[in-house]
C-alpha cells in the first residue's frame, strides 16, 4: 500500500494551465496523496509511494483542464493523508478561506490522499465561510498505474468547482464521476476506484465536464455555519475509542490520563457500550470529559436514549456521523462551548 513521502509545508504557487479568457479561475491546492503518487511499474496499483508528483506536473499533464477553467496551483503540503495533523487542517482551512475571499477566485479544488479525505472535507465544511465551490479530489491508483483514475477525477473536480451550479452546496467531494457532500461521504473500500460512497447517496454526477444535480445537503455548512476558521487558533484533544467483544478499558483510561477533552465512543450497533465500559465513561464525564456515543457501523444513526440513558449520563449522540467526523465536530464545537445541551444541538444541526 501507499508509503508516505516527506512532508513540506511551504505554499508554492504553480503556473496556471492555459485557458481562454473569461473562464472561471479555479485554484488547485495540492496536499499530496495517491493522486500525486508513483509506482514502480504500470501494474503497481496498490503498492506505490504517495505524494511524489508536484502540483505543477499534475496540471501540466492535463491540458483538458483549460477547457473548464483558468487553473492555477499551489503546493500546500506533500504528504500521505494518514499523516495529516490538526495543525495541518488549520493551515489548509486558513489558506482556503483566504483564497475564497479573493474576487478573482471562483472555486477551489484540493487534491488529497483518500485515507483522510473525508475528514479534511468535513472540517472545511464546518469552518470555511463561503458560498464558492470547494471540491476535494483524490485517486485510488497512482498516475503511473494502468487505468489510473486520478486524471479524470481531477478534470471532473475542476469542472465541478468551475460550475455556478455548485455554489452554496458546501464542501464537495468529486470522484469516480460522482459528486458527494463532504459531510456524508466516506471511504468504503481500499482497492476499488469506486471507493467513496455516502449513506444517503451522492448529490449528483459530473459527466464529460457537465454537472448533473439530484439533491442538495440540508445540514448546516460553510456560509450557514456558526463556526469560522478565523476564530479557531487550535483544536482541543478529542480521541476515539473503538468497541469490540471483550473490549477492555485500557485505551479509554490511557487517553483520559493523557488529557483528552472529549471522547468519541465508536460503539457496536446503535452505539452500544459494554457494561464494563459504562462506569469508566461516567467517571471521565464526572471529570469534565465530554462523551459522544457513535457507532462503528457505516450505515444508520445512533438514537438518543436508546441502548444507553444519555440524558441521565449527560452524554451526547453523534447521530449519523461516523466516529472520525464526530471527532472533528466535537473538536470544533468545543472551541465555542462545553454545554452538553448546546453540543447535542450542534450534532443535530451539522
């Protein structure tokens, strides 16, 4: 599988792809990942090194981009996405916010490794204040592989970002011809080009550079969000504890002792919690740790006061957010409030 390349932090502008005047200006922010990866041979589709190809090479190799937009690029990071940190999320969000404030920028595309693409997309969906399209894109195969998917994915993402119909729909993910809301989408497979799916279905499709829309997100996002990257200096420690048969309390106790401010319990089924874990969660809640009950199941949602008396324990339910997205929403929300009624409202609305 992918191996990480060394990271770089400096933002480096790249030359714009040639395009007729009058087309929308789309900025591609490159962060690395498989879409910038390279394998040892054309048959190396699952064994390769991520984050090798710089953004100027990506853009120069796709003259088709010039049919959709005036494209320029910046190398923000060059890393495999499993190595993303909170600090890098904040850096990326601040750069996106700065760019969308420029009147000459009509859309943003972010090339990203697929392992944590859904997390970065959801974070941006919460904290970037804009109606302009922000689109994340990745690939499941490096550009050196037979039937590589990155080139078409990138052309599709630029087409989505350049389309006026994409405005106001929040942060989007465009891959495999589908357009998803970053709020819902998740990586569901690790060796298929159709790896990304949303439990409630895609918003639309992009086919030969044209967007086709079938629904719109109803949860709060971007310009309707109460959160702003301008007011967030750092993210509090929020960790995830995964449940399974015979689960001990070791991980929970260790993370609590390390100073976590909230814990996402990735439970079985309807966010179920093992009998021996309930007292530990309540103990940490008494110490001020916020407890969020989520589920390791990729479909459905956690019902409040089902399986566990959330009102009695002063716990929060993550509704349909998976554990990794619940972690991000809890971290963002904790920069604003620690009131559990307010936190539960936030989980309902976002």
